[in-house]
């Protein structure tokens, strides 16, 4: 049983406790989660995957990420924006992804909306909602990590106002965590100290 504080992994390094349930999580936690992500297509991928994760465990999405990338043309906004009804039917039949009609439709609609934005506009919008690091207390346990913040609520509203779907405040905060807008690695976590 843990109190939500860091735990030693198989290599002895202290990590956020959620990272230790599977080797896939250890790798994701150590090499990706909380690292800055830039680029419209890269952020579209993360936003789409966070939307697909809604109601599911992240490990389900993480393990299917190669299938998602293949199905959605590596999340190229320009390419996904041109997907047809035949592509939609292909996605609904693809066992390599989560075949949720509403989430697939939202991903396609989001690509079409984003295709009309200027290059770098999604990156600029997302990153404009990053709080100043010195304004946030460093979490010591999982109980100190919020699910929603004023910044994620504002980001959600900004994305919805621009026509994006499946981008509620909780999904927006998960995106902020995953893409390094906030550093929610616990205070004693080894990954927090990595540049």
C-alpha cells in the first residue's frame, strides 16, 4: 500500500507510483511524460489520444499507440483532414485502435478545424496556457496533483471556442501534464530532476 508518494522502481530510482505498474509505464514516465512537446501535428496526436483515453486507462491507449499512428496517418493534421467516409468506416473497423464512433468523429472533425489554422497556431494556443512554473507548488504525493486547474479550464474553453471537440478541462489538463506544460512528477521523482 502506498500513500501516493514516490516508490523505488526495479532499478532503485524513485518514481511516481503510477509509473511502476507495468514496464510500458516506466518507459513512458521516464522518457515522455512531462517532457515539452511542440509542433501542431505532435500536439494534435496527444490531444487526440487524450480524448480516446477518456473513460479508459492510459495504458490501453499507450499500448495501442502504434495502431493509432498507423490508422491516423501519424496524426498529420493535413492528411487526417482529408479523410473520407470510407476512412471513417475503416477506422470504425480497425481493431488496432479504440473503435468509439464519437471519439473517431471528434478526431476527424478536429483535424478539419485545425487544417484551417495557421502553422504553429495550435502550438501557440496550447503553450499560452502553461502556468509559470514558480506559481505551482511541487507535488509531494499523488493527492497533491489536481485533475483540473484554472489553466486547463481556460485551455478547454479556448479549444472549444475554436471548434474542437472532446477537449474538456480534465482532458486538457492531461494534455498539459503529458506535454510538459506542467511538471507533475512528484518532488522526489528521479524524472523531475531530468532536464
